[in-house]
């Protein structure tokens, strides 16, 4: 299983939204990308703001681009804001240094995609991302992949 399919992505999104409803989080937008950074699937709950797609996509895309979850990107942005500004510029604004972007790994620990979630605080977005990935039989990597 080296590819993340549309069916996989759809199940992951639905699991993330179910986790959000279970925890009474704010309405979410959820994007799942393949390992090349291409959008596979996206859903935005009623009430989620119109900028949420761009934020969710940016969290997932930035995770893929750097090879680690957006929580790590957030930590690095606090230590070295100039580097993050440079990354933002060279990525044409696609990287979002906020928790909620998590890499999706297969059982061989190969990156097969990423999920990005936006709508609640970053930590809650990430709770939904990790839960959804693991619930669907994949490995969630919100830190550095080794």
C-alpha cells in the first residue's frame, strides 16, 4: 500500500470530522494531499470560514514540503522567524506554521500523504488529524520522521 487513494482520503476526512463533533470543536476544513502535494480530497463543515481551505492546505503542504508535521514547523518558526519568512516566500505562501498538518505514513514508514485541518485552535486541529490517520490504519507523524 504505497498510494493514498481517494477512498482512504475520504475515510480519513470523515474520521477527523467525527472526532471534532465528538469533542465539540469549532467547524473544520480538512484537506488530504498525496505525497507529491496534490489535493486528493477536501471537506469544509458548515460554518467554517472561507479562508479555512487555504490554511488546511497550507498546513498539509508545508508538512510535506519540510518532511515533518506543522507542529514542528511552528516550534521552528518561534526560534527562527526569519527562516520561516524565507520559506513562506519561496513556497509562495503555501506553508502555514500552525499545528494541524500531519504526515500520513504507511506501515513501511514511507510518507504517502498529509492531512491539514483548520477551524479550531491548532492543537485541537491536530488532535483530529492524528486520530483520523490512526483510526484508518495509517501512521501519523506530527514530528520529525526518522
